[in-house]
C-alpha cells in the first residue's frame, strides 16, 4: 500500500475502494477501516450528517493519528526557518458535487482522460496513449506516448480549453523556431517563417530531421488533439455538452431559464451516435438538476428512450446513495431548484465558453477559504482552539462567521481561460505569499477540480494541493455508481503502527517533502477541522452535501461552442 504524487500539486492515497466503502449499501462495516487506512497514509504523507459524515470521521481519525505521530516522534515537526504560517487541510467527500464527475470537461487533459483509451503509467505520474500516424512511406505506424510533467508542451496546454490548444501549439512551435533560427534554417528545405496554421506546422515538422524528440512531441499532441475533436464530432458532444451545461448551471448560455430540457434530451437519448454512457450521464444530470427527483413514470419513459443496459440503469437507480433524490410523487411543487439557483447569478454576466460554464463547487469552496467565507457550521475545525487563530488575516474569527476579513468577495473570482501560461506554473516554482491549502476529496476528485486547484493557486498566489483516493474519469464514476449495492471488496491490511526512528534525518527521509508540508498546517474536513499546536496543523471538514457559496463572476468575452481548427 502506497501513495502517489500524480502531479506537482496532486496526490492519491489508498484505498481505491473508498467510494464503495463510503457510499455503498454495505458501507457501515467497511467505512471505519477504509478511513483508518486513508488517515494513516495521510499522517505519514503529509450518509451525511454531523456525527456520521465520512469527512468528519476522517478528520477526527486523522487528528488522532497526527497527535500520536507527534507524541512518538519528538523531532516532528521539523523546525521551519524562516517560520511559515500554518497550512489548512480541508476534507470533503464526493457527495459535495455529484454533477462534476458527470459533465464533459473540454480542457485538454480532461478530454484525453474522458474520450480516449488511456492508461495510467506504472509510476502513476502520467498517462500513456497509443496512437497511429502516417509514416514517410505512406504506411500506418503506431506509437506509445507518455503524457506527464516531463513533457513541457503537455504541461503548458493540459488545463487549456481544447479550442485554444491549436493556437498554443502553434505559438510554442514558433517560439522554438525563433530561438533556433540558425539551426532550422540551415538547409534549403528548412522552415524559415513562422507557422500560421496546424497544416503549416505539420509541414515544417517534416523538415526538421535533426529534432526528433521535438517532432515526436508535437506530432503526438497534434494527433491527440485531432482524435479528441474527431470524437467530439462523431458523438455529438456539442449538443450533449450544451444540454449538460444548461442542467448543471440551471440556465442557458444567454442566462435564461432552460425551458426545453426534456425536448432537447429525448432526441439525444434516441440517437445511436451518442454513447450509452453519455446517455446515462445526461439522465443523471437531469435528475440532479430536478433536485427533488423525477416522477417514476417519467423515469421509465426516459430509460426506454435511452435503451440502457443493466449496469447503467443500476448507476442511475443508485443515485440516492450519494445523496441525490431519485423519484418523487406527483403533488404541487414548492419553489423550484432552478429558480433558487438562478437567483445566484447576475443576468448580465457572460461565460467564456458555452460548453464550459459550470464552476465546480470545490473551486468555490477553495475560493471561499481564501476569502474567509466558509460557513464554520459546515466546515468546522476539529479543535475549537483553531477558531481563535487566523493565519495572516485569512482565518476564521469567532462571532464573524462568513464575513470576508480579506475584503475579497466570492463573486470577484473569474474563470481563468486565457492564453497566458497559467497552467504551466506549478506550486514548486511559485513563491507563495501565505499559508498553503491542502484539499482532500474522499471518493475521488475530477480533472475539473484538479484544474480548479491550479487556478485558485494562481489567483491567490498560494500553494494549493489536492489529494484524493482516486482521480475519477466519468466512465469510472458511472461504473462505481453501478456497484454501490454489490459487496464491497476487502481492503488491504491497515498500515502497521508508527515506530519512531532512533534518529531523524530529513534528507534521508523519502517522504520528507510531504512531511515538511504536513508539519505546519491546519486541517479542515467537510464536517470538521483538525489542528495540532505542536505540529502547527489544523483540519476542517464539511457536514453538508452542497456548499452554499456564491458563484464566481464570469469573464465578459463569450466564445460560442468549440471552434473548428482541423
């Protein structure tokens, strides 16, 4: 059993069965053991109600493990020179945002993981993709490509909207041409001018035999981007994605109330070009959008249109196990969820892309943390003493719950779809101006939430790390849902109790980097926050399935759909 540093700001811990252990029908006898495994890894590495929420249980279990670790190891935490403000560990579970894992995300990294047959690398630091290409003799060849943080082209575009990737690839390629004018123009056939299109870029690449590694990287990303867009068109993701966004946000791209959800959905459920998994995702988002559930006879009719098989039907029927109401009886409705949601958005605000309007709740939670807007009744510290301490003006203050001491409103955060290389800046290269935030998601985190962590880090110039028991692809989330009523796989034996070493050396400790990170932090869970004065740490967690945080202000320039760039 081990943990994995997947990216510079992303890590996963065991057990990978946490989603089933936390939300499965047989979760009671498995939950405590599962959370103990996660808590022990966390301290080494650096049903939803106040007494029983998974986040709250993990927070208090982790607090106990940290206290014990510090008691047994007098050299922990290591001294900080210069002193650093305490970080915060915020713990939530997957039920905080059941819509996020179902939506199609149209950023490069997320599209690859959702649409293409990729596999995790053995070291869990990246993904492997096999693609075909035309060879010089006209035959087809195949090649495996690894996408990880060693690939600077990948890291520069992984969080970009797919519509911007082509421009970014051309821009990066032209930067290379500019920096290597002498080399690339040495031969008569060498490219001498900047590429203006992907077609020109491909032609220039063929004339650079001396740059095999560069050619391989650019060729791989061009092939991957083309395949993503081909899938997008074949499976009608423009229509599917627009409907998903209307349901997830509760409004159309023009900011109006969507009045034709079912009329728009039924043709897609009947369409053979829309995959069965995408049909199941649409139906689940529709049920989540209705909030109070749908009528049983309507559910039956929609399932008949979709013609879904057993496991996909099981996934839909298991939604109540993650806190989503499935069906309701016919009676006069109260104020609709749609109306309540639309009251939160300014009608004049515009989204940057019609297919990317939804803001993950986890991003709003992170924003609220740095704006001191988290509701302490939902995100309580595990120790009341932490209520009295605020790190550099961003902590909670007793008697002022929800007030923004920093003067930053949740409504001021804007989407960071931009051509700047924001996504290339990692925590390791940033000089942080305040305390770190570590957010941990029990039951799996999505690529949209991972991207949000990088964006929040850039917005506030803070180090933000996101950890989870699993990085969720939409298909795996649907599969997990389908298995919630099945027996839960046995978890591995819990990690042995910690035995302090006779001497402690940070330089020889393989996890010293994470231990140093854990040595000065607050812990917050979705139902409680944890702290330890000796370890300079605090935890918090949330008791609620949904966090009432105001949505961020939208970027003024609207871009319709996805532009065709191949």
